[in-house]
């Protein structure tokens, strides 16, 4: 993902916030969008994810969330 432009930095920041909002560091396109779209904030990332979901497309990101404690887990990843 290009992050050198202001738009790229904004997109990446919004993606990072959505990862926190979703509660899973899995690639967003691996999660069932139709099931969780109601709890997401309306953003460009959500619109992009909706488009990807409808058209069965996939996009990768390099953002990693590492649990701060050894035994921590991502709650939402457990459910999906």
C-alpha cells in the first residue's frame, strides 16, 4: 500500500482504525463483511471493503497487530 502521499497515509490510518474497530488483525477481506458491516463506521475503507466483497476481490495489507501480553488473543478472530 502506498503511504508516501497524504491520501495514502490517511487510507492506512483509517485501515488501522478499522482493524482495531473490527477486533481482528486478519486481513479484512478474509472476514465476513455482510455479517459485520453493521458495526463498522462509514469510511472509505468500509466502502472499499463492500466493493471487494460484492466482487469477490481480495486486497492484502502489511499491518500487524501483536497482542501486548503473552496470553492475549483477538476476541473477534475467535468468533470468525
